[in-house]
C-alpha cells in the first residue's frame, strides 16, 4: 500500500506541476491558441492520475471488506456456535437476554476493530509520503553566498563542490581577507554543470572579479552566461577552486521574479523603508512615469508573476529591488534587455555611470548583456565561447577587436537614436506617485450563506450526478440500511417464537439471518470483482466513464458501489470545467488573482469534489436513514417515550443549528486558508535563486511557517468543536437510555421483552448514528463548500466577450490567406470600465507589409499586439483581417490562425515533437508536418545539432538544457513549422533575450521564411529589422508617428 500511495502522489505532483506552469504562462498560451492542447494534456495527466490511484483504492476496498467482516460475520459465527452447543446441551436455549447481550458485546468489540482496520490505509499511505519527503531531504543542498552572510566580514568564502552519491555537498573554507579593492570572486580552472553527473556546461573557467568594478559577461546564445552567474552564486555543482561572493548578493535573474504584492513591497523586499533612497532608486530606474500611469501608483498590486506590468516594467522593478538593497555585489542576468533605447540610456547613466547610484556606494556589478554600449563602459569584459570556455577577457580596449565583438552590430543607445527620454517629465511625475490604500481585491464570499448554508448547492450537485446514478445510489442506501437493521428485527422474531413455542424452526431463522447478514459481503465481493474487470479498460473507455474511484472511508459494499456510481459521473469533468473557466477569463483577471488561489481550485477543491463529496453525501444520507430506523425501533420499545420526541427534536435542532453555524464557517475558512500558503510556496519555488542570493531564506521561512500555522487553525478549531459535539451527543443519548430503562421498569406491560431488547440495543448505536449524521453533514457542507467556491468562481470570473451564434463567422480553413489588416479607431482596455491602454488607434497594413512597433517601455506596444489576438477588450472600433472582423471570430480559432512568437518563450509539457506542432487535432492529417520538416525547422535555427545529442524529437522537453535564448529560437522554429497555415506573423519583443548575432540570424530567417507574410514586430531596436516598410511609434497608448 505505501508503494501504491507513492505512485498515486507522484501522479498528482505531475498534474499540479504542469497546471501551475500553465497558469503562470497564461498570456502566452492564450496568444498561441494552445487552450485545446493544454486542456487535453492536463486531462491526460488527470486520467493517468486516477488510473494509477485504482491500485491504491482497490487495496482500500479490500481493507474495508476486512474491516466490516467482524461486525457482519461475527454474529453469524457466534449464533452458529450457540446452535451447535444447544444441540449438544438440550437445556441451553437462545433467550432474548442472551441473544441481544451477545449482539451488543460483539458490536462493542467489532466497532473499534473496524475503525482500527479502516485507519490502516491512511496510516500506511502516509508512509509513502514520508518516503518521498525523506528522499527529498536526502537530496543535496545548495550553499549560496548568502548562506555565509553571518560569517566574519574579514573573510572570503570558498565553495568547493564535490560529487556525492546522494546529492551535492558544499564545503566552505576561509580565504584571504577582503579589502575595498580586493577580489569579490575568484574561479580557477572551474567547471560548472546543471546537475551532478551531467556533462559540464562550462569548462576550465578562470576569472577574477574585483571589488567596485563593473564586469560584463557576454557571448552567443547558449554559451553559458547564466550558468556562470549561477555557478558564482553557488547554485550549481562545480569542480575546481570557486571562491564565491561574500554574504548576500543583489541578484536579478533572467526570468524576472516578483511576488504577488504591491510594486513598492517588491522594491523594498526585506529592507526597511528609506524614503529618500527609495525616491532616488525609483527615479534612477525610470519608474516614476510608470507609477503615474498605474492605477494606484506604487501601491498597485503586480499580480501573479507581475501580470499587471509590462516586461520592461517588471525588469526595472526587479532592478530597483536589487539597487535599493544597497548590497555590495549586484548580479544582473540580462536585466536591461527588455528596455527601449532611451530608457536603457537613462537607467545606465543613473545607476552605472561614474556619478550613478551604484558607483556612489561602490558596489561590484556583474552583468550579462548583448549590448555593445554596456561593454564599452565595463571595467572587465568576459566573452564566453561556443565550446563552454572563456574565449577572451580583459578591458574593452583589449577585447574590442575580437571576432565576436566585430560581428556584433553597434547599438548606440544615445538619446538622438530614438525618441528622447524626458527626464524633466519623470522628475515632475515623481512628485505625483500615488499612495492610496492597497486595493484589497478580496471579495467577501456571501457571509450569510456561510452561516446558514445554501440549499441550492445540493440541487446543483445532485443534477450533476444525474437521475440514473442518483436512483442507483438511493437503492443502495436503502439496501444498506435494510441489511443492517432488519437482522435485529429478525432476531426478535426468532427469540420470541422460541420463547413461546420452545422449539422454533432454528434452521429457517438462522438461515435467513445468515443470508441477510452476509449479503453485504457478497456485494463487496461484487464490487471488488468489478474493479478488477474494469481495470483493464482502454484509455478511451476510461475517458467515457471518467474512471471509477472507490471510497477510502466506505462502511461496506453499498458505500463502495455508491461511490462508484457518483464518481464515474464526476471523473475529470470538474477539472475540465475549472480549466475552461480559467482560460476564458480576460488577462485582467490574472492581474488581481493570486496563483495560489487558482491552484487551490485544481488541488484542494478538486480533491474535495472527487474524493470527499461522494463519501460525505453517502454518509449523510445513510446516517439519516439509520437515525430514523433506530429512532423508530427505540420508540417501539417504549411507546410512552414517544412523548419525548418533540423535546428531543427541538434539542437536536438547536444543537445542529448551533454546531453547523460554526463548523460550516470553519470549513470555509479551512478551504480558503490554503490559498495564501500555496501562493507563497509557488513564489518561493520560482524565486529560489533570488531568495538565496539576497539571504532572505529565514524571512521567507518564517513567513511560510506563519501561513502554515494560519492554514491549520481552522482545522484545529473544528476538531475541538467536534469533540464538544461528541460529548453533548453522548449526554443526550444517555438521557434517552435512562428514560427508556425507567419506563420499561415502571410500565412493564406497555411493550414486549423483545421490543425492549431491540430498543436497548439501538440505544447503544444511536449516539454514534447521531454523531455520524452531524459530522458527516458537516463534511458534506465542507465538500459542498468546494462546489460553492467553484460555482462562485464560475459566476464571478469575467469571461472574454465572444460572438453569439448569429454573429459568429467561421473563417475559411487557411484564413488569413493574404494578411491584410485594418485597425479602425480602436480604444481598448484590459477590462470593461478600466482605464484605456490603447486610445483611438488607426493603422492600415497591406498584405505582406513588414511593420515595426516601437516606443518607450509601457507605451502600449505589446497591448496593441494583444488586441490583435482579442486579449484586450475593445471599447470601440474594430480590427479587420482579410475582410473579416475579428470580433466575429471565436477566440481560439483566431489565435490558432495567427502565428505568434511571444516575449516570454513558452515550452509545453511533453516531447519536443509536440512542442513544435501541438495543433494536430484541428488540421487534416495531410497538413500535419513530417519529422523531416520539423528537423529542417530546427536546422534553420541552428538547434538540431544540440537537440540531436539529447534524444531528438522524441525527447521530453524538460530534459533539454536550453538557455532562454535557445528557447526563443525553438519558438521561432515552431513558427516556421506553421508558416503555411497563416499569412500573419506577430513578434512581441521576440529578440529581447538573444544577442545581436543571434538576432541577426533570426532576422534573416524571418526575411527568408516569411517573405510573403505580413510581419508585425514589437522591437526596441527597429534599425536591426531590415526590409521594414513602416515604423510605428507609440506613446501613452497612442500612435504618435508612422514613418517609412
């Protein structure tokens, strides 16, 4: 069972990991029209997860069979032995007292035994989780420079990494004292690999980085620039002498990392606020004008992974965080690549010039870049070659004549190269930074419904089950109640007949009793057999049936059967519904919704619906029938006790009203409390290198523990409430038992001895049934709380406006066949009622035109491309492509018909082949590219030689050690594969992560492969796009100039 549980948990981990990655790249996946593919991919993972769970659930079913055997078979064996003893000893008789006393004793023993056995699956399954945790903890740990921040300031720290059978072991040794003009880091004959045992990326590296200098690392795409930085930070295994940075380091990773908080909080990080220094940093990073445009200034919430900011804004916020920290070492991994020319000029001068902020506090800067201008201002330049070794290093004068730099196109980022950056405007804007209260964006979810419950949820869920499965469940419920209650009545008939006649038909009575008692085990056998026969079904059949899930808390066979009928209906449909809800939401929704909250829908809520809700519904329904049946039998045993029924009902009503009012809210709080913890976990994983570099481990650990503690509080309080409920119910049932015995003694002729015996026997179980009713009702409310959250999510999640069936137009298969585009006076915003980001845009693009869109970071360039893909809400105007208004085209069809290369490269889960062409479900088979055409596309972008060494097209994309620039080349190869499906290519700063030489290669490929296409490019350096017919300049959401 631990092994089965471990396999199941691993499958859950795969699904959650992929789902998290997809949600984090929501803009790119929507732009590329990948919704259908990703929905299928995640559904396949879900189906695989449920199929892997069947072995574990089968074992749970066997355990339930074993756990119910004592209670169901025990009386049969006991009475069978008694009958045999009676035949040996004629004087021995089965009296009412003997039978029901024996039955009570058996129950007293069997009930704890059943609970013990039913707890075994959870206990044993937890061992599988402990094994996974243990394996994780035994993995190697990475010792970054910040881990030694507590060491003496007079010491450097040496990092030597040696291979270890169970991980990576980092050893530290003191080195020569650090002086103001000493060495910040030294590497001698160092090699760096991504993981122990893998082929090193960098070989024979020898560098010396001096304090208070600017060191620039450059090289072609894939040469190992990021690898070298991560190696210096202690993030990668290495050999040779590696003397890392001392203490904490201000690090900006190539993929910008921001937390889901305000812009100001992101800049401050874990540093206290210094107003003067903060204003200076904001101005130096050219953020003042951006703050003036943001809805709440620097108090604007950036959203999950900075969804509310443009790419350049995110880079500058991360840069501001690094500078604001005033740490002595700044490590910047291509941080300036996403900035336009005037903004880059301003940032460079304000930070890194002789009078810049960084120079003022004498920080050491290590920067990777492709900008030749940055190289010319560096104190030391390191050029990495294609072979993983240093090709050249020295000052700029010493390396400027090397072949690599001679091949670079000179990038002059002086003011007169582009629209000048208006420093005076920024200065004025700095005085206008808004500081309103934070936008809470947290909606109170109908507090009244949380207290009183929402009865429509029951109907909402029952409708999803369907009449067929609902009827089958009701039949099994009645059958379950019958096989457990009727044997008691049959024993009463048997013992009373034996008392009257003295010689009852023992064979007949015992045979019927045995048959009814064993009926439950027979049904369990049938369900076990059903699991085995259906486990070999094909995946298509599993998709139709959505897979069978058996309860972990089944009381007996009827519960298992009922669980099957309900969960077959549910299956993967719920996840699909949530997924489609997420993908139909506009981009603005993701800017104000935490990733943890979305992940909570796919993890905890989905788990409640799939695993807990059917069980809770069954347990509640069964407990209602049990309480009714047992109550009736108790009343029959003492007729005058019926007078107490109204008082008992009033007491129970008050009890459940008081209990459910509190427990229901505790359950809702329990569901919601996990979202902040998930958000923090996702952020910590994404920014692990940054957190370790800054030395924020303890702060994040403390925050995570605090969130963990908060997430557990509702559960603990609910547990305390349940203990109180158990006490009150025991006292209530005890009072009923006292009344029953008192009436039986005082009014002996009011009922029969057998009825009294049955009543007393049911009194023993009545408190358990009542407790089970209220607790299972609470569990049902909890699980329905997940339904409530999803239904609320469905009703409150905005949906991208789509054309009605009457207005919808189905474009031709190869539309757009020409690539003519008309933008007619469009005004667009991220959501209805929000501030427009595009204002009265008018642009005519002829078929085959090559258009460059440029402007300051945040000017609306990327927003214009988003409007082409209907990712922005058009407040007015229209966009017409080849004579068809895109407002009449369904979203996914439009996005699949345009070829796009987004700013952030998107690699999908699966093989390389799938990544290159994930559209095989929408085109005819003859349009699916062959492997030869895929290889040809990879050869054109110079990636096949690298990829072929790692398994070719069939290799999993996660196993390819690609740099960010190489990922962008792979996205270009994907576009080449699709070039015949459309005549429009949109590039959203697609060359920002590559060096100028690679950019030249990409431009040549685009010129040759898309010569007849309409090409719309968002660029920072339009002079590098040869053959451009029009250059469109934007500012503050408007087109300010169109030049040829």
